C-alpha cells in the first residue's frame, strides 16, 4: 500500500511539473521557485567529496541584461572558475531586490525543434574548465526585480555547496563584456 501511495504521489508531482515547466518555458511570468520545479532526486545529489582543499571560486564577467520594456524578468550571466580544490557545485543564486532567481538552461524540444528555457539543477565545476553562464546557454532567470537599465549594477550572491556564498556584482549592459567572449 505504501508503494502504491508513493507511486501515485510521484506521478502527481511529475504531472504537475510538466505544466509548471511549460508556463516558465513559454511565458516566464508564472512558474515557481527552482526548488519546486526540480525533482527531489536531482536536488538530493550526493555531496561532493572533500579533497582536503577548500575550493577557491573566481567569478568573472558578471552581467545582467536591462529589463525588456514592461517585463519584470531578466537574465544574468557570468563565468565561474575553480582556482583551488577539486570540485564544487553551484546550487543557487540570489540577487538583491529580486523575488526569486532560478538557474536555467536551453533545451531542444524534440517534437517542435524549438529551443526552450528550463530550470536546471545544481551545476558542477571541476578541473575540466570554467562554468559558463552565457546567452543561448545556462543563465540566471531573475524574477520580480525592479527594472534595471544599462550602466547600473546589481549585487547578488552565488551559493556553492563547498565554498559557500560568493558575492557578485552584475553590471547591467545590453551585450556581453569583452572578458565573457574570450
């Protein structure tokens, strides 16, 4: 009986997520916090191994697009490098003044052949190279932030599993900084 109850609960959760993801993918004006959209199995990743070296995280080329006219949603980008330690994991982000921030990525819908934005789970960074959040790829969706315009900057925090909270200043600009293109 317990197995049946768990199966029914899991099916209901997955069915509910499909509708929520579709709302976020299409409109970005509804949706829910990332923790409500990413299945528990993804959120409950095994902890990263402790290699005895505290991770040193370097965040560069942090920027955010100005708000599209009449919208309260925008996107933010950055590059994360691991300067010490074997691995870490970006688990979430906060932006001062925003209602919520979600880690997003682009996926191809196999039925329509169109790219869609979807919430993604925690992202690992290791010795293979930097973790890039850039237009057309991974990005932060920023909801409920008062409109920002080019030339401003916005403070935020990237939260890592091992390194903890890393403060970040996002420059508001229409195009990527030169450092992000290297």
